């Protein structure tokens, strides 16, 4: 069982853990592990495939704080069309790293249920939010020389996941996310990637609609609950 501070929310009094069955002993084990690292509560992840876990936790005072729909695209069958906006990549523009970080600092706390997010310093962020990902699959939207948004892929053999997508507040609603996602699908096709998965918080209705239009099919929903650890 992996019980740890919540990434980006380490200052909160919750430890993160997955529970896949409504087991009192496992919940108490997770609670003890959380208290051992100074956390009085748990942020528990489960899915709608195990609704009994949700009921088990709600009976103990836990509340749902976030839901993520996991969807998947059959890349070979997809026909997204070209991006409607010009894009570049981090491979072509490595000089844009600090602007990408600037947008990340704005966008991460804007996620539903993540307003308390605290960003790590630039060098730490780039060690997980930039450098591990293929630079030619790290798409960047520019207006002249100003970065408006970015999105990257996490590639694993012939499958990939959409990583974080960040758009400047004043640039949202202009089709930038759609352009980046279409470029990511085109990249996947060119590289022989079989499937693309993405996780979308249910309050991001425009992104859910975009995924549906592009042919992503729902698989399951991840459910996140918070509550007090067992005494």
C-alpha cells in the first residue's frame, strides 16, 4: 500500500492512497500510515467500478472532491483533421522552458478541486513536467513570440497518455486545446502509437465534449474522496 503526501498539495493534512475494496483493515492500515507521516486525513482514490468503496467511505464521513473520466482513443481509426492554429514543439523551441513554467504555475491551481496547489521551483518542475517527456510531442501554442498554452504526451511503447495541458487564462476558449490535441493525435499516428488515454475532471465540460467529438470512448471514472483518518 502506497500512502504518501499529495503531489503539489503536500501542505494539506491529507495523505494520498488508492483503495480498491471496502476493507476496514486496509482503511485503518492506510490511516495509520498517513498519521505516521503527519497527516490527519486521507485523500482516497477509487473508481466507479468499485462503488462499494465510495459507500464504505461516505459512511465514515468522507466526501467526493473530484471525479476524472478516463477515455481512450483508437488512434488508427481517428481522423481529427489538422490543428486550426499554428503550433511548435519544445524540440524546436527549448528556449521557451521558463514561459511554459509560468503558464503551469497559473494553470495547475485552476484545475477543479486543486486551488490549494503549490508549484515546485522551476528546476524541480522541469524534472517531472518537462524533461521526461518527448520534446517532439510537447506541443506549444504561440501568439507571435508569446506562449499561450502547451500539452505533452507520456509515451510508453505503442500506447500513450495525454499529460497536463495548460492554457493561459486570457487565451482559454479560443480553440487552443483542440489544436494541441489534434497535433498530439497526428503525432501518435505518425509514430505508430496504438491508443491514447486521457483523464478529464468532470467539471471540465468543454474538454469532455472535445474528447467525445474526437472519438475518445469512456472506460471508467476515477473518484477522489477526502475524510479523517481512522483513530
